[in-house]
C-alpha cells in the first residue's frame, strides 16, 4: 500500500459529517455590516382588476398563490445611512404611491432616495395598481382600499427590516438557468409576432447574493433573472406571483429560516418557456431554487461591506407634436400614442419630457448593482457586460418605476410591439428612430458616469469552476473564491485552482474532475493556530450529489483519515512550536489535505475509485483508478508547482501521455478548446511546425554575445519545443519558459534533461499568465505577432506585469513589409509603436528576416524590437 494508515496521538483527524441545523461559520472571517430582513403578505383579500394583458378587463376570481413584499436593509444609520431593497410581487407600484412610501419612511429613518430601491416582479397575475385612476365605481374603490393597506404594509416591512439589523456578511456567486426565451419572432429582419425564439438574444445569468449573520447563519438570499413574470397568460384570472413567487417559496423551503428576494433583470423581450399553467410556474421556480442551492454550497465570492450609492435621471424631451389626426393615424396598436392622442383631444398639456431612472450600489470593488426603471430589453444587459466589467455587474430592471419599454438600437430596425410602446416612440410621436442620441447611447453613457472607476473597463472573464469545486466545505462556511489561478478544460479532465477563504482559514484549492464523475480536491490551508479544531463537511443540500468520500492528510506521507474526525491546529509530529508571532499578527500553521469524491448519477449510489498515494521529494504521487482508466498525477504543493498528469485506459492504452498541468488560465469553452487543440496538434505524432527551426534564433545568440542580454532572470513567451530556452540556460540565465501547447513542453522537458540544464517550464496562456515575480528580461520569438490578433492590450499587460523598471524585452515579430504570401502574422511599425508607447521605451527597432531550418536560406521579413520598461508606465 502506498497510503499509510498511521495515526498520531495528537489526533490529526478530519471531520466529514458535521451538517448541523443552523449552519455556522467561524466569526471574523471578514469585516461585517449591519443587515436586516423582513417579509409581509400583500395578497388582496377581495377581487381586483388584474395587471397586464390590456384585453383583460375582469377582476380576479380567487387566489392561486400568495403575494409577498420583502425588505433587505444593509448598512448602519451613520455616514450616508442604510440601503434598502424592497421587492414586491406586483406588476408595478405607481410612482405616486412610491413617493408617498419614501416620504413616510424618511420621516422615520435617514433613507436617501438613491439608497432605496423598490423592485417590482412585474407579475401579470396581480392587482393593476398602475391603472387605478382609470377605473370607476366599486372597482376603483376596492383598488384604492388595497393601495392604502399596501402602503401601510410596505412601510411596516421596511421599518421591520431596519430594526432587525445585526452584523452580517455578504458573498455572491453567479449561475444560470435556461427557461427564459426571447419572444420576438423576426422574419426577414422585421418583427412578425410573439413566440419562443431559441436563437434569440437572452441572458441566462443567475446572480445570487448570500446574506449571512456574522456567525454564518443564512439570513437572506437575493436572486436576479432576466425574464418576464408571464408564465400565466391573459386567460388566467386568479392572483399569483408567477415563477418569481414560486422560486422564493422553494428557496425558503430549502433553507429554513432564510428569506428569499427576487429581482428581475433586463427581460422586457424575454418570456418564460414553456408557459401557461401554475405547474409551469412551479417548474421554473424549482429550477431557480435548485441552482441557488448549488451555488450556496460554494464556492462564493466575498462582497465588501463598503457600500456606496449613486443615482441619476435621464430626461428625454418630447419632440414637437403632430396634429391630432396625424397622431391618431400613427397610434394604431401603440398604447403610448393612444394616450397622447386622448390628451391632445382634451386639450390637456403634454408632458415636456419622459424620465428614465437608474441607480448604482457598489460594494467596494467586488460588485456593482445597477437598478433601471421601466421595461428594459435584454440587449442592454448584454452590451453592459461587454462594455464594462460584466463579471462584477448585477443588472436589475423594473425598479422604482414601470411605465415604458426601453428599446435597443437593434430593435429600431425590427420594429414590433416593444418598439411601438417604448419611451422612444412616445417622445417622438411614433418615430423612435429619430431620437438622437438613441436611448441605448444615453443609457450606456449614463452608466459609465455612475459606475465607480474599477468597473469602467471590460473585466477579465473568469472560467466556470467545476460543479463540485466548493465541496467539501471547511468548517461551516462555504468556500468564498477570491480569484481563479489556473484552469484547463480537457477531454480527459477539468483542472481548476482558486484562492479563497472559509471562515478564518485561507484556502488554495486545486481540483481535478474526470468524466467518470470522480473529483480529486487538493487543499492547501493557512490556519490560525488555535485550540479550536478545524472541521470538513459536506453541506446537507449537496450531500445527495456525492457518494461517501475519503480524505488524506499529507505531510511526509499521505495518511487516510477517519470519517468522523477533526483537524487540530496544534503542532504536528516532528513540527516545532511556532515562533512568537509579530505583535498584532495571529500565529498560523499550514496543512495540506486531499479529498476524493465521486459524483452520484441522479442520486444513485456510486463507488469511489481506488487511490494510491506516496510522497517523494515533497511531490505527491497519486494514482486514481476507475473501471475505464487510470490517472497518474504528480502534485507538488500548489504554491510550488502545477505538477503533471497522464491517463491510460483499462487495457493499458495511452489516452494522454505525461504532460504538465496548467500554471495559468487556459482558453475555455468550445472556441478555447479548439484553439488549444490547433496549437498542440502542430507538435503531435512527432511533427515539427514550420516556425520550429531546430536551434536557437541567430538574433538571440547575437544579443547574448554582444551583451544586450546578460545572464539574469529571463522569461520566454511562446517557447515551443524549447531551443531558445535551453540555449539561454546553457549561457547561465535563470530561465522560465511558457507555452500553450502541452506536447511542445513535454518535448522541451526531454531536451532540457538531455542537455543537463534546468528550465522552469510552465503551461500557460501568454494572455492570462500565472503570477510570477518581475524578470530582468522578457524574450519572445513569434508570440507577439499572433497574440496581438486576439488581444493586443492583454499582451502588453502581460509583459508589463512580468517586468519592472529597466527590464528589457527582445521581441522578434513578423513584418508587414514582406510581400510574399503565407508566412507568420504581420505587424506594422505603427502598430508596434502604438502598442508599447505607454509602458516602454523603444531602444532599437529594425528590419530583419526570420531564420529557417536551412541555415543559409532567408525566411520571412520580421522586426527586431528591443524595448526597455519605463520607470512609470
């Protein structure tokens, strides 16, 4: 056996099943803020005219589901005062009613307008408060009575949430559900009606905010999804909160004691699919609750308690009105224009402008919540995710006011229902395309003004972590992921490394998941040295996802741990007592624990694969064997190196030859996997790509010989099979070499061993490199001219990150001055100077020709570029 079952009397143990009621996490994991939540039933107790579907004029005929209002209060009364999110299962709360509510609240608490958001679920099976003043007789009186009682309830629930505040912490995660479908059927570029359009624009993101008490007890969950609450159609005559109400009920049933709040994203042209029955509302609600349950099991990203709020109103002036006759002719099927025509007929003054409100709540640099009024189409969410840092944006519509559709530039050409009833149509009296600048341009510009600077530029998209990455949980706290360090999707495995925290423990977690459903989780723990034991567990909501699992403590060997154990923080065998910590700092220790899990198939029992382990030279040798294959792993501690992997089939066929695991984030998704496969295929089966000349580049040799590059720390970007890197190591350089092709690196490793030199080989994308200390030199033969096609700015960020003042860069790149067809990508002198002007000085830029395999022959035209990093880039 490679695994030793030895046990230490100090009780080096690990606890797996500690899923107690009232989940708690170690206190003081991060700074807290006051949080409070409350809920109240707002279901009408008598028939009322129903919201939505203009052809529907009857009152409700019973109750199929309860309507709720929920308030979440964040922050204290000092400084700028608290923030309050109030969610209501209603189609729309009229602006006048909301103004009364805010006025009443401000008489009691210091609540700034930009810090108060009323988020309508926009259910079409609730009371039609929006049209209250157009009703007559008993219908009007009943609606007014409901509105008065509603106002009292909304005031009460907000005050209750504010009074309930206690220290808490925020964290968030982002998942997805798929029942939303674009409803705009477009034929030959024009809108032709409503339907479910599978290829239409949609935003399936499901951001989830976890609100917990300081001890980790779940207090509230806020969920956002971009989809109309129109599962129930115009022929449905009972009160019901649609999918949003069902989702809240399911979430609260899954997490007793917690309150669920739903906000609606930019879903004005998005409907649930399928639709038509209460049972389908439940189906959609259950889908959201299941995803919420998965996300809450971890990992989650912590959210700063530093909460700021800003708001603005875009005022869009009306154009000059046409005659009543012209307006009536244009008003066909446009409710906005019909209302204006009636105003003109009655000689009523027309409004001067339409208002569109937006506010931003920013939580430090971690998260920015955008709240838009009105019905905003999905294009806004998709564009804002591209134009700004979409990885940290939460975008909600139907907030504070619901009046018009807010259409995008795409919809202007297509026309149709949303366009005819848009704010753009109203202010231009039926000619929305004449609104300049467009509403889209106005909104995007205003968002740019409101968002704090850290959110201004497009962010670095993050790859999706494997589904079970957060399991097992450390202590009672879900893993809060701060950042992803390495990632690869491969046919044989998915590899992920992330840095985060769980309670007081700092965690660097490495995960390998395999098609068989097996997961190997490698935790490097930085723990406070205290008397409290550290416990692992599988959270109850996730327990059905995994079979019985095993854990191993790794130090000078790997020891199987019993399933009912805790990991103490005291000294281990042979481990010296810690030195006295620096004053004000907590004494901490380091532990490494390996877990083996097996995903179940639809809850069916599943057996763990067999595993053998041993430690050799601080490197953990692991063999994981399933019925189909055997995985061979070499895993140094994750802060030391990435290690390597090999896979063989049960019949001993080589499925994956030994190769490095990634040290950085590799391209993912179908496009990313295809790009990786194309690069790597150039080296497979003993092939040698045209750019590999079989020896170091003559320009590099000359730079070393004439002293342009002198022995020091150097990194090579795009090293291929390592000829240049090996040459540099032979000349006394300390060499790190990166490439995206694992086959090339495997062959480079072999050549380095044959040459008897040491090179630090890293499997990494030049555009998403690992964290490395700055180098004396950066060298690149043939990488820049290809990488800049994908993202020139990211390449420049990489070389800036890898350098420091006075670092020299030597780049050999294809030149546009080559008139021959084929050859490497080509870069112009102007592009070079534009790319590097800000962080670097150009020391030398001259024309050369690439070397070829046949030494006397001249290759493609190229640039010799020598740069030096400025003091202040």
